[in-house]
C-alpha cells in the first residue's frame, strides 16, 4: 500500500484522537486496500496457518458474486487483494476476477503458495492484469519447503516458479512480481540461494518473519537463529504495541459470503459488521455496528486482539529487497 499524505493525516488522527472517529465515523477515510476472499479452500496444510482451524464452510466465490462485491464497495479503492486465508488459485475464475478488477481501475494483488500455477496457462497468468503477485518459495530444496508447507510438492512448485519467471522475461506482465521467503530455522541458510534467484530474474524478494498465527505453540522450532528476522523476543515477554492497531480504522476484509469482518486475522469471520450483498462496504465501514466494535477494541474487549501477534512490537515484520532494476 502506498502511504499517501491523506492516509498519514487519517492515521495521525486515529492514533492521537481516536475518539473523534468513534463519534463521527463519517470522517473515517475509506481503506486504500480491500481484501476479497476469492476462495477459502486450500490444497496445503502449512504447520502454523489458521486454515486448519477454520470452521466455516469452504468454497470458491463465484465470478458473479465477485463482480457484485466490487460493484457494491461504494467507492474505488487503490487495490484489491484477492484472498484472505486460503489459496486463490483454487478458484478457476481467479484470472477473470483480476481482469475485471483492473477494468474498474483498481490494482489486483494475489498472494499464492505457487503449487497450483501449472493448472493455469502461464501466458494467461501473465496477461491477467495482476499488478502484484507474491509467490511463497521457502527454499531451494525439498526439505526447506515441504517441512512447513505440508502437502506441497517441491519439484512441481519450483518448476512452476521458474516457468513463470522465464516466460515473464519474454512476454512481460505482472509489474510487481515478488518471491516471498518465510524465514525459519530450517531454511534460513538458503537465503543466499533465494537471493540469487531473485537477482537473476529481477524480482523483489520479501523476507517475512514467521508468526504463530495466534496458536499456542512452542515457536522455538520455527524461529530463525538470526534474531534480525524474528518477530518475537524469546527472552523477554513480548510487548504489546502501545499504538492503536491501524486495522481498527483502516481494514477492509470481505469474506466469500459477503460478510465484512474485523481484519485479516479474523479467519473464521467471528466479528461481522454487515454483509455487502445487503449494504455497500462504505455504509458498513461507517455504521453503528462498526463503531460499537471499535469501542470494544478500546475497552480491551476483543478476544482476537488480545492474542493477536500482529499487535506485538515487531509483529508482521517483513523486509523487501528490490532486485527488479538489477543490471
Ligand atoms: C494465509 S496465506 C494466504 C495466501 C496463500 N495461500 C499463501 O500461502 O501464500 C497469507 C500469507 O501468509 C504467509 N504465511 C504462511 N505461514 C505464515 C506464518 N507462519 N507466519 C507468517 N506468514 C505466513 C503466506 O506465505 C502468505 O504470504
Ligand atoms: S499459508 Fe496459505 S497455503 Fe498454507 S495453509 Fe495457509 S492458506 Fe494454505
Ligand atoms: S486482531 Fe490483530 S490485526 Fe486485527 S484488529 Fe485486532 S489487533 Fe489489529
């Protein structure tokens, strides 16, 4: 997300005078970025991901309903990320959705585990108007990838990634293509190999810190030895951030059933503020229901926020190395 001056102003108010937004929700700036869950199905079972805990029905959003959602936002965001928790390439209509998004003057972004790319035509992916595509590649060997990405086939994934990168060199497409390396104890030694790959294909490399997704697990097995890439402080108690979580005033997450929910951490859709098939997102975002939920946050009354690990110092750390202009 580009942080523009209007967003900085709005964030300033939310940090220093949040009560102003609670009293006058119409002053709230609408989110620059919206997430629409194109699918909550997934072909993998990554060790720490909350997908395994999901109790909601799992299915693909239809193209018709996707269009209805986009048409009922009530304003034009800068970008739409086409998933929440789930694998977007599970949905065979994904590329129709990204094209439609772009036709509306909105930038489509997709985050993928990359293991299903071979089921789509490579040229169609590159011509699908996806603006930002982030592909998870946690290493260059079978163990580095498959130990965490349960159900993945490393050989197929690697082939998919190289195939897409090679073809992109010839025909272009996807202006902002990124390889994402989730830094963990068992794969951190492969960082240089991944860097070489990113440099060779002139793409951005996202170094992401591994999180527990709120699970009560011993993270010592997964946290990288290089403390610079860890979001947790193992020796001291992890400190809750003092600032107000920006998602309280800036998040826009819409599930495949149309429900508008608290934020991307709300994987099971527990905190619902309204349904976009009944009211526009703009109305929901500034509604009484949403204000009540925001008030609960300030009263420390949202269970999800209490154990959220995006809400600790260093939470959701990720660093981007840009090799797109390498000679
Ligand atoms: C829930 S996934 C949904 C998209 C897609 N299924 C995927 O895996 O890329 C969203 C992002 O979380 C990342 N992720 C997976 N496990 C993680 C963990 N333990 N800590 C931080 N990020 C994680 C994924 O690589 C992806 O970039
Ligand atoms: S991280 Fe992505 S691929 Fe892995 S289980 Fe979660 S949603 Fe699926
Ligand atoms: S669950 Fe976490 S990210 Fe979501 S609003 Fe609460 S503190 Fe913020």
